[in-house]
C-alpha cells in the first residue's frame, strides 16, 4: 500500500513563522497528507501546538545577524551541514512539496528542495519579504502572501492567500459588531511581544483626556509588560477609567470580537485577526521592525479605511485622544471601518495555502 504524500514544512525562529505553519499542517493532515516539520531548537519551542501526527525534525541553522566573529565564521559550515542532512532526508523519503515560512531554519530544507528539484514554495507573513524569503523568491515555484500588498523584488509575483488564523479566530469570523454609543463599550489594547512600552506611555493618558461622558462607558483591556503594569494601573485609576491590565490575555479572539475598537501594533498575525473578525483599529507599527515591515502590514487595513495608522514619531496622547474621540462618537463611521476590515480578511487562508500546495505537487518538478 502506497504511503500518503509527504509535505515538508520548513519554519523557525518566531511564533510569527510557526503559527501559520501549524495551520497549514493541520489542514494538510485533514486532507490525508503526511507532514514533517523542519525547524531548529528555537522554533521547536513553538511547535507544542502542532498535531502529534507531525514528525518534527530539528536542524542546526545559523544566522550572520547574531553572535561575535567566531559564531559568524561557523555559519556557512552549520548551514552546509543542515543542507546535506535535509537532502539525505529527502532522498530517503521524498516529499511531494516543500513549503518555507521564513526564518533561518528554513534554509536547509529549501536549499535541498532546490538542489533535488522538489516542488517548493514560500509563504511570507509580512508586507515585506523577510531576508530568507528574499533569498529564495527566485528559487521557488510559487510565493504566497499573507499581507496585501506585499513589496516584492522586480519580476516576482505572489498570490494573496492571507495569513492562517487560529481556530478560535475563525469561529468568530465576521462576528456581529456593536458600534460605539451611550452604553458600555470595550476597548482592547494589544502590543505584541516587542515594543509595547509606547502603548503604556501614551494610551492611558489619551483615554484619560476623553470627555467624562465617554470614559464612564469605557472598559479597557490593556496588554502591558510586567514591569510597566504598576504605572499603567495607576494611570488608568488617576484618569477615572475602568481597566484590566495584564502581560498576556489568553482570550484575545473573544475580546477582539466584543470590543468597539482595538489599539494594536501591526504584526502580521494581529492584522490578520483584526481583519477576519472585522473591527475598527488604531495601529502603531513597530518602528524597529526589520525593513519597517509593520508599516507595510498596516497598509492592508488603512488602504481600505479600516484603520488609522500612527507612526511612532506622531503617536502622542493628544493625537490619539482626538482620534479615539472621532471614532467613539461616530457610530456610522466605526461600523463602516468594521465592514471594511472584513473586505481584506481571509478566514480561509489555510485552505487557500493547501490548495496551492496540492496544485504545486501535481506539477512537474523544476
């Protein structure tokens, strides 16, 4: 009896690469494929949510971006060893397709697939190609984009599939929106794992400056760094604003579906969640993100007037307070923003990616 076809997924580094990889793995297993994940020790920390049927293969990968001179000198040898091991694995159990999600741990598998002419593609989560995906953009058979538009090298074309979202987000896709009004309202503030301090600096003061008629109806859920929580709590209390502050909320999909407005960084997964559920947003791209990719991510929502975008240099309490006032006192405009977000949402992103994989697997290798 023939084995089911094998998909090799290569990803690593951060949850931003691993979570969409997990969504594709789940979809492909449901379609009767075998799935193997190639990642490094760092990426393996995010692999706990992968189905048990996924075989996880740790590879040694390295980057020139970290470490001293001695570490950098080892990089070519570590990558070469990883590529040879990946190639041997493909010879012993040839995958029908290889999909890279970015991060240096995807280099060995994609390199081996290129050398052995295994059908291959990459998925870019952000609005700018990451370093590794830039390297392989001309060496793969297809390129899927999680954010649209995505900035590409000249002559490269991509297909907009969207970024796969968690099942809890899909369950709340296009959830009914209650626009702002003279009744209890929820405001969600999420900063991601990096650079959230500016939100703690600006948002409480901006909300405190709102008229009392708005503040008395507001309840804020604010994600803040552990070390910032005492001063954020104090700021909301001084402003007379009901707020819940925590370093992590485990129920973001629920909170997002129930809020009237979200203030957020513009990470790819956050933008995807906002667009799938459909909520008005104020986005503050992380200025230190590589190639300013969060600004590119934000364009997906701002381009359809679903979000107001503040560069960090312009993100002040006065400017934010004015924007919050204009949204929270204009229910028709807020409702239009929510509907506009849905226009770019892709709740079926994992399915669209799987269709690309199966189409790719049917083509002649090159």
